[in-house]
């Protein structure tokens, strides 16, 4: 369980998070963290990971504050929007480095086969295409049996077959009762995969609810149009 209380973060005079309250305790659920560029999505995610220190507020995982802690990160698998690894490493060397940094059983062999990465294992990361790098990132994100998975733009550069496998992995993680946070600009992917939407605008939560609630309140048949209504300042239709 992740419990976020009154979270504030500013960079100089720019307030990025403005009193975020968010409880993520529903297991087996995909929560889409959405919002335009500059809305605070990445700062919120990095605060959960301990990569950004909030100015005010608290984040608790399983009832314990994460402030000053690091061991809780072993319960989180993370795919960043832009993963920067040493480009002189081969894929095999990168996976070995990850295993040295994080203990526990892994499922990387099955994931390597799933994404067809066998022919690329001895290639340097700097020689890989963007889509192949993303497949490597997905292997890292899913190779540990973590109760929390955070994915920032996971579809970037993926071909149609890899997209199918990503959907399968997310469905499996949902069935295993994991807490899954997904941030993406691909609204069709949200429409297909997410259970709920948390929409941020100017550092505050402007909407939280299921996809059905979002579409019903804004009388739209897809997420993209409903989100556009929020951005245009339209009020929800109350039943």
C-alpha cells in the first residue's frame, strides 16, 4: 500500500506539487497517472521512489514512512521514461549488474525469450535501436516479483508484437495482485489497460476515478475526449 499525504514540492518559485493526497491500496489494479507536460507526474513518481525529496508531506509504504529509508525500494520495480545506462555495456553485462545491485530470484530468461532479445545479448547498449532498448528496460522492470510496479511511458518505441507482450505482462501482474502505476501519453493504451485514472493538472489532482466514472461524468465514449474536456476547463456532468 502507498499512502501519500499533503505532498508539496517546488523548484525555486515553481510549485510542482500542491498538496497531493493519494492512497494506492487496491491490489490487482492499474492506476494511470495522467496529465500534460509539467503537471507534476514525474515529480510525484520520483517522490515515491525517493529520488525527489518533498518540501512538505509524507509518503508511507505499508504504513511506514519512506523518509530517510531505502529498503522499501526492493518492493518496487520501475521503468523510467528515459533509461540511461552505460552504452559500452552489453545487454548481458547490464542484466548482471542489475542482479548484483538487487538480490532475489529473477525471471529474466523467460522475458528475454518473450521479447526476442537472444540475438542482442552480446551487443552494446549504444548499438541497439530505441525499440530494442525499451525491450531491455521492460525485462528489467518485470524480472523481479515486486508487489509494486511503476511504468513511465512503457510503450515508447515498441513494435506491435512487443505491445502485445506488454499487455500480457500487465494482465498477469494485475492477476497476481500487484499495485501498478502507469504514466503515458497514449490514451488508447489507458483506455484498454487502466482500471482508474488519476489526472494531475498544475500539481493538483483534478480527477480520480474509474474509466467508467470519467467517461460518464464528461459524457464521452473514450478517455482521450474526456481528458480533453478537463484540459479545456469543462465541468463534469452531474447525474
